[in-house]
C-alpha cells in the first residue's frame, strides 16, 4: 500500500493507508468492518491509468458483469438461474451476444 500512496497521493490513497493501519486493531477487537470497496476502487484506477483492466475476483462478480453487459438477462424475479444448464439454442444466443459485445466494445 505504501507504493499506492507514493504514486497516487489522493484522498482515496490516504483512506486506504489509514484502513491498512486500523484493520489489525479491528481484527483483534472482533469488530465488523468492510474496507474492500475503497481498495478495489483504487486498484481499478491504478490499473486503468496503466491501460489494464481489473479482473473479476469471484464467480459472483463475473455474473454481475455478464448481466451488466447484456450477455444474460434476468427473469421477472431478477434471477438468471445460474445453476441450470444452457440449451444449445441458449448457447447460440449467448455466442451471438458475445460477438456483438466484442465488436461494439464495452464501457463500464
């Protein structure tokens, strides 16, 4: 984290540095906290500045991006039924949507 603060002296960088110092105390006290969002945002900014992308960490994040980009469409209840297999027809539709997405590009 020291490098982020040295190369990217922003309020977000300072927040991350402070969180890094505070987290061990919170852990020892058994306190509930959440600091991953600022770290993720900072990492995303740094990678974007370097011309790189932040890769999703979990299957859940991959699913969220797939829905956001229009590769999968939730039903009326908001579910994509991730546990169900694709039919050949659904796989063909997905392939076409993916090709179209790649041709147009994706902006987050």
